[in-house]
């Protein structure tokens, strides 16, 4: 028989508190890593830099993330967890919702310049085959192209894709536009509005109002 004594309840409560503190510490480390990698790049940013920014020892940081590559993977995963909410994972529910989601994502990115800077820095560094983020960016671009292609295929089936535009080309150009806008915006945030420029770009691909 399972008991529910006060000792048992207190015993069950302790791990929850411990886990909560551990999760909070992990978030602190990831925030610091994002800042370090954004400012210095992955290759130049060090575990020591991240640990110092967190006010902890390298050994303490390595208790949560065993090495620098694992820390980078967690930072990238955290970014994806935050951004994927804007993109329907089942675009067959509506191609238009994916396009709208990309516009919302562009607006969201304008509120997190540090994350955008990290993404741009790592995507450039990641073109090197020996970079730990190389496979991540290959897989991410493959996934993004496929998701956006499916969305434009649905838009095409509804008769809303402009003549001469193919879904795959539209997806490739969309990613190129978004990445290019981010670089220009990082260099001069007063020079352009990423969301509005992306909206104008989409008007050249689809025939419905955005």
C-alpha cells in the first residue's frame, strides 16, 4: 500500500524545489551563453566567459552542460523552442497561416536583437564543416525549406500563388530574404522595418491581401 504521510509529501516536495532551482540555473547559463556567443562568436567565446557572466565556476557550469558543444546545442534548441510557436507544424491546416506566422516571427525577432545576432554569427561560422553547429544549420535549413514549400504548395492549390512562382523557389527566396533583412537590420536598426519589408516581399509571391 502506498502511504501519503507528511514525511512522504515533504520528501516529494524537495526534488521539485531542487529541479526548479536547477532549471533556473540552466536558464541563467543559457542567457549568459547567448550574450557571450553573440558578442564573441562561438569559437572565441569560452566556457570561462560564460561562467564569469553567471557568477559561477567553470566546474559549476560544467555540472549542467558537460562541454561547450552541449552548451551551444542547448542555446540553439532554446531559440527554436521560442520561434517554432510562430510556424504551424502542420501547414496543411492552412498555407496562409505559415506566411502570417513568418511575419509575426520577423516582428518577434526585432525584440530580441541578441538572439538574432547570435543566429547570424553562428550561421556564418557554421558554414565550416568542422563547426559544431554545421549539421544543425544544414538540418534547420532543410526543415525550414520543406515546411515553407508545403505552405506555398497549399497556397498554390488555392489559386493564390502568383503566376511564374513555384513553391520551392518561393521557400528558398523567403529564407534568403529573412536572413538578409536580419543582417541589414543588425547593422542599422533604423534603416528598415523587417516585418514590413517581408510583407512587401510576400505580396510579390501571393495574390491575397496581407
